[in-house]
């Protein structure tokens, strides 16, 4: 039977591989955890779409929830946009807030909470929330003509 000697070069190669593999594995696990947490938050925000309150028109609710869902994905895009810890806090807060009945104030809460996630969230909300509000709350005050009223409005 031949005995194998472990050379210094072999040890250095093994240590080098481990030195690279461990940080890569840790980073991979962090990315997976972020993706899972982001998906959990997205599921909560997306659940609003199917919880249409009777007091709000279908078109208005679709507009409001569509804007909120888009805002969530754009704000919580990556760890560079929203930290993992803040994403966990957002998901926790949303789980509590969305447990009860929902209405347009709930969607407004999503916007306000996204602004609290950090600088990126603040900038995004400052830039796009006015458009959301103009579309959603402007749509509430519209009284579109019914089919048989076309041409009779003054």
C-alpha cells in the first residue's frame, strides 16, 4: 500500500478553495433569504388585488392596487434599495395591517410604509405617489356617462 503525502501545495489549494467557497456560500444564502422575504411581502401586497371593497369601483381598486404592487417591486428591488432587516419589518407590518378589512386607506398605508423603508423608498414615493393619487382619487370624483347617457351630458 502506498502512502500519500499531503504536500504544502495541496494544503494551500484546499485552503484557497475553502476561503472562496465559504463567502460565496454565505452570500448565496443571503440572496436566497432576501428573495424569500421579498416574495412574502409581495404576496401580501398582491393579495390586495383580490380583496376589492364594495365601496370602491373595480376600476379604481384595480388602479390603486396595481400602482401599489408596482411600487412595492420597484422599492424593494434589492438589498441596495431596501435592507433585509427593513424588508422583514415591512412584511411584518403589512401582515398586521392587511389582516383586517381593506380599503383605499390601506393602499395609501402601503405607499406611506414604503417611504419608511429608506432613502430609495422615500425618493420613489415622492416621485410617483402624486401620480397614483391623481389617478385613484381623481377616478373617485369622475362620474363617467352611462351607455344611454352619451351625448346628453352638459
